C-alpha cells in the first residue's frame, strides 16, 4: 500500500541520504533531505515532514542532538516525530523510565565515561539519549527511536512504518 507521507533526512553523508531515499521512495514516501542542522530546520519549516531522521555527527560532533533539542523546544515542530540515525550501540532496558536507566548506566564504571548513551525500553519502545556536551554537562532528551548505521533497508522501513502508521 502506497502512502504520501513525507520524511526529512538530515545527514552530511550524501551516500547515506541516497540509500535511505531509495528505500523510502520505493515504499511510497516523499523524501526531502538536508546536509546539516541549519538546512534541516529550514526544511522542517518549509516542507512540514511527517517524520525526520537525524544523523548525529555532521558539522559538529553533536549537531544531530542539538537539532533534536531545537525540535523538542519549538512549538512549531512539536508534532514532528524524529529518529536518531547512528552507529553507536543501543543499550536496552525493561525499566519503565529510560531516563532513569540512563542515570543508572552513568553510575556504572563500564558506562560512566561514555560520551553518549542511547537507551531503549524493549517492552514499550520508549527511547532517549543521554550525552555529555562540550561543556561537560550531561543532557537528556527523548526520541521516538533509533536507526542503525550502516542502513538496513528492512529495519528502516519497519521503524518508519511504526511511527507513521501507514
């Protein structure tokens, strides 16, 4: 069944954009892209996508996280779900609060020095990111989910369909 849902991909790697765009276009999605946070925020305003996929490292080390926080803080974008695309391993939990689980991981000697923790509850699908900013502070924000790099066509289709209710 074809859909006309629109997906925004924000990634500085044109090869990743090309692969994701090919997969999603074949599924009937309209795909728009941006190469960085500034272009991405402009496309959010002009294109009004149904979902956004954000890469983490672009112009800066945490540009995707910074964009995610701007999306969450801006009432204009509050209804646009987004996924984080990364090669960072995802830590899973069954705890009700993924944010509390991230705090527990930060106390664990094996994880406390990691710059980024991607945490997902495998029971209810809730997810979030805990990262140490350039200022040394720890930041938290919720996300709809994660897409692993390198891109797996079947998994990306499944993750996007889950959030766009085709």
